[in-house]
C-alpha cells in the first residue's frame, strides 16, 4: 500500500512538471509553486499551490491544466486544486534547474 502511494505521488509530480506558466519557460513544480500534494486512502488528490503573483493573468489556465493532467492519471479519483498566497512565493523557492534555466546561476 505504501509503495502504491509513493508510486502515485511520483506520477503526480511527473505530471506537475508538464504544467507551465505561459509567461515563464519553467514548469510550475520547479518554479516552487507547488506547496503540497496530498493523496488520501481513496486516491483523491489535493494540490496546494501558489502563483508568482496574486494577480497572475494565467491563474485559471494553470489551475485547470493542473487539474486536467492529474485527473488523467488512471488511479486518481478526484482532484482539488487550492490556491494559497501564504507563504508568499519568492525566488528562493526555485529549483536549481529553474535557476539555471532563468539565468540566476
């Protein structure tokens, strides 16, 4: 059971890495926008994430893309995407890959 959950979480992260903010050439996972991925015993998924700015014009596009891609995983029953702004996103949340891609390294 534990291995199944870990495998599912790995699939979810893999899918999250295919979601991009249309204005930034880095996926939302490496941008540090994903704060939590919670999978319950029934394979319902709650993604807690933020945006680079509260007035992000691509917010609806990004959240819908997250939801659609996670729902495409056969084992997932339901997906809820929660947008939060606490803690506030900052460049320190970028992965090393994102920093390199964006020229911060």
